[in-house]
């Protein structure tokens, strides 16, 4: 299963995943607003790739007007944060 997920009880969730042999990546979620039009996600992904950042997963949170909000988990949060939090 791929994607970014949040949990109310990290220890219990990890125990269940470990007991059942699931692979997972732990990471901090960074919120980002994306243009809600064709190519919006592609432009953001390209900016991250150009900075050498890999996206581990993302979760769609909602749509407001011409913007969509996502939570991203990446391999280099310090590099990705200014890109993801930018309001272009």
C-alpha cells in the first residue's frame, strides 16, 4: 500500500504493521497547496525532483477554490519544506 497516512497512536500502528510484515516509512508530513488545474502536481513534483527530493507519499486533504491541499512525506524535509510551503 502506498500513500501518506497519519495515525492517532503511532506505537500501536507500528506494532500491527510489524506483526503483519508490512514495510513502511516513517516521516513528518508537510502541508502544501497545489494549483488545482492540469499540471499543478507535476510542477510541484518537478520542483522537488530538481532539488533532489524524493516523494515517499502524499495524501489529498481537500480542495478550496483553485487550490488543493496535500500532506507530503519526503526523504529530505529540510530541503522540501520551502518548496512545499511556497504559495505561488
